[in-house]
C-alpha cells in the first residue's frame, strides 16, 4: 500500500515507446558514440599501458630496420656471381647480429658468412641459406641460386624514420606495446579509463554474500557487467542494489549520473514495478530508443540526461555535461548481450577509441534451427570442431535467465529477423565472446 502511494506521488507519465530494429538501434548508438570526447590523459610505463588507449601518436624514431637485415643464416652474395651453379665464392669474413661496425663492401666473387638479424654488407643483394652451401677453409660452394633481394629486408622497408606507427586511439595490445618498445617509448600517454556506474534494480535481488530468502535471487548482473566494463576499457563503479521504489531508485540514478556513463539492469520491461524509464523521465531524460527488435534483450533503453551537450563536452561548473545511460534488461543473458551490442561502443568512445563496425565471423551450422521471424537473435552457442571443419550449434537453454547456458557457450549464433528455418550445413554469423 505504502509503496503504491509513493509510486503515485513520484511518477511522471510513462514515456512513449520507441522500438527499433537491431540495425537502427546500433546505428543510433554509433552516431552518439562518434560525438563524445574522451577524458583526461596520464603517462604510464610501457607495461602498465597494455590494454589502455593511446592518447598520442607514435612515430618511428629511426628507419625500421635501421640497416638491410638478413633474415637467414647463410652467405651474403651478389646474385650476379651465381649465374652458373654450383658457384665458388671467397669467404672474406663473418657478420653476426650486432657487429661493432657496419660491414665493409662486398666485391665480385666474394661472400660473407652472415647470421639472421645481421646487417647485410653494401654490395650484397641476397643471402643464400646455409642449407644450400658447403664451406671449406675460406671457400664456399653454393648449389642453389637466389633472386635479387631474397632473404634481405631493405633498410626502412618496414617504416621510414618519422612515419606514423600507432594512431592516437589505439587500444594497446601486445604487438602495439612491442612496436612502442622498438622505437624507444618507455612511457606512453594514455587516456584515463571512463568511470561506468553499475546500478542493478529489483526488490528480489540480494547481494552475493547474503543468504537469499526462498523467492530472492542473488545479484549476478553487477558482476558480469563489471567484467565486461573492464574488458571494454572502463572502470566499473558499483552502486548498491536499487529497490523497485521510485524515490530511492531516483537517488541512486542521480548518483550513477556522476560517472561518465550509467548502466542500469532490470526494471525496463512492461511490469508494474519496472520503474527505471519513469524515474529517468522525471529527470528530464531524452530517450533515443526504449526497445530493440532483438532476442534476448528486447526492452533495452538508451538515452541521455542533463543539459544539451554530449558527455564531457562543454562541461563547466554552471552547466554539468550531459550523461548517457543504458537501461539493460535484468535477465542475465539479456544484460550480457545488450552490453556487448550497445553499451560497449559508447564506452569505447568515452575511452578514446575510434568507432569500429561490429563484425561477425561465420561457421557452418551443426543442427537445423526453427525459429519465429521478426527479431534478430543472439543465441548462446558452441563453436567446435577443428580448422575448416568448425561448426556451431545452439546450447539448450531455458531462455534469457539461463546464465549457466551462457557460461557453457563460447559464442552467439546471430540469426537475422527474416529467417525461420536454417538447415544444418548452412553458413551462420557468429559473434564471439
Ligand atoms: P527485470 O528486467 O527487472 O524484469 O528482471 C528480469 C529478470 O532478471 C527477473 O527474473 C530478475 O529477477 C532477473 N534479474 C534482474 N536483475 C538481476 C540481477 N542483478 N542479477 C540476477 N538476476 C537479475
Ligand atoms: Mg525487476
């Protein structure tokens, strides 16, 4: 009774529903993501920068390679000397990787024994692999020819001094860190991680450590979201569980809007106590969509709170920047899917990454699928088999509340809304996770 009363006192009129196709919802998010600015920058040691987003462009500090580099152990030759095979050449020395000086010139009829990674001598235009040679004292017999340029990477072939190697906005993986190391960058300028508030709602939800009553459910969404936020380059800020009661819910939403992005779960369906949209409407939120024609995840909500300008842009003491929010459906698999499809691109943009399209892999379907048309489906599946014989198969599940099924899966099979019957052996789109 008391709860009903509060509901009537606090609630503005429910918002209009705006349900779009998957492609439409995704392009709405991409449009907004393209207009947000990343936050401040910090300087980190090379290793601590792994997984972070680069805030500066990185250029080659010298030619790469800095000298013509042998890619084999063998003999540096002038290919013209190998016109007739077998050929005999005079060995005038040995060049190992990292010699004190650059090697001297190679003249006609001569060769240097050379190691992988060593500088090729001026005059040499190829390296013959040691496997095709036999050396006796200072004479080597060569039994196979080589094409000009073979087994030598020319100076600056990989990058010229001053050329751009890593763009600002790159999420630094192991290859990027290696590249930065190779040009002497022991410290890197990166963007600070966006802070992403996580607010889970529902009277039935209790904390992990609590002993749940017979009708209560442990909070798992906060944890899956925190992991996904970290994987996407954000810093999760965990809020307490919000009850299905508008005044407390509003307090916690306002707290969540202090972060760079607010992600809520639960309370966005059509139930009488699904209050998230009404509370947001009371905060003068703008809604870009309130549903997507997808399964799982149909009731997903995307919008923005606060005055006009996009997050972080135009922030000032008098007019705080507006903040984006997502209301993700509470069913655990829906929460995970909708984070991946919609929240991730916005988070990545706030983290400083440029937009990139959602790409799917493809695999053959193992067992046929019958499904109703009208929704784009992202169904938990297992990709198995070896090499070219990889096959995908749906995981049996009890619907979008079945977190165990999602745990047993290793990907989603993506089914377009016009497909009703997909035969075994057909190619299907796969979204890995
Ligand atoms: P809702 O979107 O609020 O209607 O919730 C849909 C379903 O998801 C209900 O069965 C909830 O109990 C469940 N659910 C909501 N939030 C969570 C959560 N944080 N952890 C686990 N299950 C949840
Ligand atoms: Mg709920």
